[in-house]
C-alpha cells in the first residue's frame, strides 16, 4: 500500500469517526433535560470543536465551489451546508453569551434575552439541517450496509428505518418543533418526567425522519437533473438533424 493510499484511508476513517461523534453529540445536546446544564455546555463546546475539525478536513469542498456545473442536487447540498455553517456560528455565539459554566469567566454583559431566543431557534434548525446533511450522504452509508450485511438483511434494515422515520414524524408533530423553529413559542417546554432512554429514542426517530426526507429528495433531484439532461440531448440531436437536412 502506497503512502498516499494509506493517508487517504486514514483521513477517511478520521472523517467518519468525527461524523459519528457529531451525530451522537447532536442527540445528546437536544436531550437537555437528560444531560443537565453543565454537561450541555461542555457538549456544545465539544460540538463546536468537532464542527471546526469537520470543516478543516473537508476544506477542499470550499475550493471547489466555483468549479464545475451545478446540478439540482449540488445546489441543494450547497444551500444546506452553508445553512448549517450559519446556524452553528449562531449557536456558538449565543451559547457563549448564555454560558454559566464553561465561559462564565468571560466579561460578557447583556444580550442574554436575544441570545436565548437565538439559541432556541438555532438549536432546532441546527438539528433539522444536520439531519438533512446526514441524509444527503445516506446513499454512501446504505451502500456500506448492503456490502457488509447482504441484500436481504439490508432490506429488513430499510423497512426498520422507514418505521423509525414514521415514528419520528409523530414525535416531531407532538413536540411541536416547528413552533420553536419559527419562534411561535419562545420558551422550550421540556418534559423532565420522561426517561433519558425515551428522550434519546424520540430524537433519534426525529433525526431518522429528516434523514429519510433528505435521502428521497436527493433521489428526486437526481432524476430531475437526468431528465433535464436527456431532454437537452434530445433537442441538440434534433437541431443537428434539422441542420443536416437543409443540405
């Protein structure tokens, strides 16, 4: 194995490890009533560090933005990626302003009310957008699953994920997440009577819902782009045929 090949595989493993950690951290951050304030702050700080590492490892993506054509899927991915970036900056800022543990020594005065509202909306937008981001890479994940478990077991897993997404839709509606995202409600109502396991299960299901949606939206966008390309090729061939018939 060459040095470049080994370095490439190592980098891919590090990327995957960071992505898995970020997914776990997102779920733990959403389960505030299960973790408590102090751990929540440390998890948020860790998430910011992981997000920075994720961007540094994928720095080439920024360099490729002005290159190549933009298909519908590429446009969608780019919008989601930049939306996640903006939301993460907002969460980091508001988290530092509100901090009573990790960043309590910083001389920050005022802005608490605005930071609280920003953090509330940003948390739920971040959760949805990061779940969508994961869903846009789900084809690669399902490919690895099929390769490892085989087609029959993979089909069972697919249906299991669909059921999880259905439960996630119910949980998303019952938790009234949209009201927090669009600030129709400016205070989070948390149920402290639920067990930690149940809270994590609910958020995993809600994440599954948005992974499911993003995965199938990406499939639709690929088909639309393919249909557009075929239509253009057909028009090009017809125009060429007409130009030849003149002579």
